[in-house]
C-alpha cells in the first residue's frame, strides 16, 4: 500500500494548515477578529492557542475519572441538542462528500468519525486522507478521540437516558472500535517507515 507523503513532508503546507486551523478555532470560539497572513503567522506561533486547539482535537467525548463520566463540549452538545445529534447521524452511511464538508469546516473529529465509517470499503483512500494530516496533528489521538466522541452517541449503537449514553448494540460499537484500532496501528506503522527513510 502506497501512502503519499508529499503533503506530510511539506513545511509550507504545515504552516498553511496550522494558520487555517487556528483561524477556524478562533472563529468557532466567537473571535470576530479578521486575520491577515502575517497576523495568522504570528497567531500560529502562540503556544497557548495552539495547545488549546490540539487539546480540543485530542479530547475524547467521554472519559471516566474516578468512576464518573466526564463529557467534552462536543459530547454535551450531542447529548443536549437532539437536532444537532440527528444532523450528525442523518443517514445510514457517510460519503466522501460528508468528509469533505467536515474537513472544509475543520471539524476534524467529525471528519475522522465519518472516515471510520467509510474505512472497510475504502481502506487505502481513508488511510491516505488521515495520514496526510499526521505532520500537523497527532492523527492517532484524533482518530481515537473521534471514536470515543461519536460512537457513544450514534443512535444505531446507543440511546440517551438521563443525559448518559446506554449501549444497545455492543456488536456495532466493537466493530467501530476494531476499525479505530486498525487505523491507529497503520498510522504508527507509517510513522515508523517514514522515520526509517
């Protein structure tokens, strides 16, 4: 299987993606400021903003701490906003058009979840898409966070009772977990190969 590494190895591409991502992050957090390229470059150097963006991308929707479920912002939105949840899981299967739309909005966790859904039938293309981002973000962590955000709220897998997900179809949940683990394994393998070259 060949993975195209041109995007990953391009420093210029990394800078552009980081500037776009940081600008989008500021926009999503109601920062109405418009940025020039020079300001975006300076913005990209801001360690605090960058770390916050990475933290959001890597944060699973559900974590268990001392026996208590902790929900991310996205998970809370999926629990509390029925219309939003329906918009995420609006159809039986995702398409590359859905992925493109999510990527254009820089909703990377959502895009990665959609790619997990597309994975078995489109293995090589999905691995190329995900690995292309690995030079900018830790894609293994984002893929895992995507699974732990969106699988728990998929109406095909769970129902929401008293503000918490209750798994009805563990078989489907386990299949998505298997796909996630396989994708993460490939990412780690590609990194090893890349480091050796």
